[in-house]
């Protein structure tokens, strides 16, 4: 999976954690089980799934938001 996703930022130079890591930890803490993402955030789903596996968090169901 690492080769498919590639490198991505988890913590910025100024010490602030990135959205990718923060959202995974926050979702686990809040016991979120289903996520609906609009097209602008779907690119991040593979990164979040990868982090969930690394942190041994339960997998979430991630669905695209399909606006008509």
C-alpha cells in the first residue's frame, strides 16, 4: 500500500499536525463509523485508510457525496 500512496505530510514544519492525521485520530476518538466526502476531499481517502491501518483503528466506511 505504501508504494500506491507515496509520501505525504503528517506534521508541518511549524509543528502543526496535518489534516490527514488529525482527521483519522479525531474520527477514531469520536467513534465515527461512516464518512461522506465531497469530491474535493476524496483524494485523501487512501491516506486516511492507510493511517487507520497503521494506528490499528477500526476501518471506516467512506462514501462519495454525489450531488445531482
